[in-house]
C-alpha cells in the first residue's frame, strides 16, 4: 500500500501569477463531511460475535466434529470468495468478513457428521453461485448460506437429514438418532398421531440445546442471547424475528387446538428445528430481506406461514430454509409496496 | 412522540466545546471586502455601482428588482475597486464588488439612526426588514420579508425562534443568544407584531444550558414568549423537524412552514431585524464561527460581509498544514471550499477546518440494504432505494420515491456503512427531476 500524499495543486498548471493568494488547495466533496464511523466489516463482525456463544456450544456438545465442520466451512468460504474476486478481477473485499459470516452460518446449519466434500459443495454454491455471480455483496437476491444449505439438502438428503447424532460430551459415540421434528413426523406417518409427551427435563433439554440437530440450531437460549445482542447493537431490528416466531407459534397453535393428536404443541414447534437461528440470523440478512419495518413484519409473517405449511403438510420435517428463500424472492415486491410515508405526506384517498 | 423530538436523526460528534465559550470578537476591517451581488435565494438583485464609485457604509450597491430578492449594501465606506467574478462559498464564481475601505467607516445618510419602534405598524416593519436586505441567516438565505408576507388565507399563529444550532462545530447562534439576548427578543417581537402572532417559542437544543437560561430570564416578562429546550438530535434545527418537535404539526410535503401555521426565524435574523428596524442598520455584518481542529484559535467573529476566509483565518492565528477540508457552514450540510478565496456572505454561519485524518472518504460501494439510512432519515424517505435508482439514472423512480422531499441533511450518508455518497446522488436526482418538470412545462 503506498501512501499517496494529497496533491496540493494540479500538475502542469502553474501559472505565472504571483504567489497563490488562495493558499493551499483543499479537498472538495459533497456534504456531509463527517461520518459515524461504522463500516460494513464492523457490522459483519458484530453478527459473528453474536454467533460465538452458539458456536462454542456446538463444539461443547458435538465435540471435534463440530470444529471440523466449522473450520472447513469458514476457510473454504473465504478461499472461494478470494479466488473469485481475483479471477473476476473485482476488488478483493474479504476483509469485510461477509464470507466468514456466510461460512459460519452454513456450518451452523449442517449436521456434525457432514463429510468434508459436501461442505465444500455447500460453500461453493453459497459464495460463488449465490453471491459472487450476481455481483457480490449487496446484489445477491437470495441468502447465500441458505442457498448452500438447500442445495445440500436436496442433493444429499441422506447426509443432511438421516445421520444425526445425539450430543454425547466429546466422545462422539455417534448414536444415530433423529431430530425432534423428524421423530414427530415419523410417528405421525406410522401411527397416524404424534407421540409427544415431554417431561419438564426434556423441555429444558430442548431449550438449552441438548438434542439432535444442526450445529447451531440446537440451543435456543444462546441464539436468543445473540439475537438480543444484535438488537441492542442496532444491527437488526426486532420486527422480522418477532413476526416470524409469533406467526409460527400462532399458526401451529391453531392447528394444535383443532387436533392435538396430529399437531404438536406450538411451543414445541417454536423451539425445535431451525426456527430461532433462521428468524434471528438468516431472515434478518440485510441484502435479501425488506428494508422498512412494515416490510419486515410482512416478510416475517410470510416466512412463518411457509414454515408451518411445510412442517405440517410438506415432505420435509423442517421448512425454515425453504421459507426464508421463498420470501427472499418477494423482497423487492414487499419493498415496493411498503414505501414509508414521507414526513408531512398529504393523505390521499387511495394509494396510486 | 415526545415534545422536542422527531423521528429519525443522528447524533454526530458535536465538537462545540472548541468555540462555545469564546465571546464574539469584532474583526478589524480587512484591506478589501468582496461583496457578492447575489446573497439570497430567489432572484439575484441588480448591481447599481460601477468601478471607481465611492460608497458609504450601508449604501445599497445592488437593488432587489423582484419580490423574492434582497438588496445588498456596502459593508463599509470606501471605493469600488473593481467588479469581477469571485469564488462564492456555494462553489461557483459569482459577480462581486471589491470595496477598498477608506478607514472612515462612515454611514450613509439615513442609516444608523435610532427610531422609536413602539409606534411602527406591521407594514412599516416589513418595509424596513426588506430595505435592510434581511435573509434567513441560518444558511438558507431566503428573503425574510417574503416569509413575513403570507397570503391572506394562511393564518400564522406561532413564531418559532430557531436557536437549535444543530450543526456540529457551529456556535455563532449560541454565543449570540448568550451575549445579545435582549436584541434577539426585541427582533422576534417585531416579527410577531408583523404577523399578529401571540405565541413565540425560542427553541434551543439542551446542550446550550447557558443560552436557555439567558433567553428564559430575559424573556420572562414578555407576554406569549417561552423557551423550549429541545432534544440534542441532528437535524433539530431543520425547519420542518423543529416545527414538529415543538407543535407536532407537520408541514405538508412540498409546502412551507406557513402551511402549518408557523413562521420560523433564525436567532441571527431576529438580531438583524432589531438592528435594521430600530437603528436603520442594514445587514452588513454577521457572527461567523471559525473553528475545527485545523484552525489555531477557534473564534466566534463578528465579521463584515465580504471579509475573505483568508482574513478570517489570519484573525484566528492561521491554519495547520494538515488541514484537508474547509467547509463553509457546518460539516453536515456545509459546502467544501477548494481555496480560502471565498468571502463571508449573509448566510455564512461558520467556516470549519478539518484535518486530513478527520475527513471521511465516501466511496460508491454497493448498498447492503442494512436500512440504517431508512431509520436515520428525518423525512422518512428510503435513501437506499433512492440511491440505487440514482445510480441507474432512473430519475423518474427517484421522483416517485419523493426525492424532492429530501432536505439534504446528510443523516443517511453519515450512518451508511458502505459510505455511499448518498446526498450527492440525491442532489443530482433532484436537479434532474426539476429539469424534467421544467421541460414538461
């Protein structure tokens, strides 16, 4: 990096005038001439900090397998970004940490048993196909980490959904098991009713994350902690997560009231699966979600409806990823119809 | 929303402590004064002096031919040395008269004569204000008499005296309120009399407790006067935001404060009105805050109109070698100067000198749609969408998204993590939209 001394005068134009009366020349640019100081990288880093507790917890419960998945995912995401920006002769912007965040989010959405090559496929799709091909950060219509995850979910269903391990303190005894949601679905399919009687102990296990699932989705408590941190730091607003989670809770509640033998308790729906990581960390992705508070409420509601429909009537036990991706597609439309009312707007009878 | 607040806004570092305790100092007359003929928004007044003329202090040198215009007066007595183009603080070269003071500083006939203001009627006051060349001294330079002449059917019932001074660094209004409270109050009372307004609210941001205290005690026995301590929130001093803070009335989009039944006058303008009406002294000087880390000795200067920025710098002990930016006005809305060649106008509230290491570099990185600008925009626009349209030159879309309501306060760019030059885009878009409207007739 060469430090360039600011030019004091344009070259080749030193007139014969006496000493320049005007003194030194100064930088000219449009106002404002101050800045709050926050950069894109600062925001990305805040989100990464918010994910630290969840990440550490995943290492605690899934052991070295989790470390393996996280390292492969983060490192490969950064390498893909770097390579693409070099090949495409774009400005290398790895320092904004967005690739680190995408890699981390993808890792947290994978099971601890993921094979290494599958993770690479995932980060390739996330970084190169979903993000860089569209022009990089800011231009991608779909959440890159979710694109990576969904590609893997569709392409490698066995590795993605059938090889869960129960947390077992470091040893990784690899007791193959099922996630709470898929267990429920199986009993519904085989017996025609759900078999769900949870003790208080089991509820607490679900909340703190002592259950099978993707690395980052298991601990609701720590996810909420991270979410509160982000809201307090004004990185995200409460609108999307609140609207999303409440919609899921209300809709599954209605079904539960109608037929408790087929439809589970709404609180169970809310705290299982990837709802909290999705609502707090994926649906709030800046680039792919609406920009106005009203738009965020609509977006969260849409995500909630689709999630519930997939969970209750679809082929997959879990629908958070699909729901957010589908709603990503509606973001431009939502933005268009939730244009904020200008200060002092004169009320008209109907919006044009 | 609470009293004294509005939606949106930002909290920039105020840096007022550089100059807010420094009493106003009168600057000695410089060797020459460069007086621009155009110092108001609206129609430019017509010059009526030529090279070689001798002028007296307060003599009209450019006449207002249109209603939305304000005459310009000679700031001192002397000779018109030349008439030429000079760099104006707004960034372009403008015609100006160069006046060489004769050192006498002698008033023209009819000026500087005290008059009993008690018997003056609204029209007489208005005429004196108009003749004194008064414009909005907060920086907008809209002719004051025009604001005092609302159409018959617009009823104005509140006068807001704007002492918010929300721009970082600037302390000129602050000092004026502390040192010249009585004159400001007298001037405001004159404005109130013109419009038959019974309620006068002096609004000051809470970070100026001494000004609040002074204005409160001096206006205590005045009927209808009150002092409102408003939240420290940029842009509190923007007309529409201030009106909302105090009255909860919203100026309709495209409208004027009078559409909300309010008149807003800057404290400096009130002071100037008192001078013009009471003493027949036209607007030929003003308080200018010269400040920033680049200047040796920040000061609040009572400077003649036409004193060059170079003169101001000299009076403040010079600027440091690493001064990278010179701003006419405050750092949020002011205009960057390429040299010290511009001169003080009726709208020059301050000159701010920033060091190179303090200057943010705005770049056109892509918008990541974080929405911080949407939260910060006090006009409730969507700067993110607007800037993307402007980049694509989709100016029709910027119009549809109300770019014309943008007040260019800079809150959006201030918070943008991608450091996009948002205000720059909106200025361009506004110009294009207006151009198109003009073409369409």
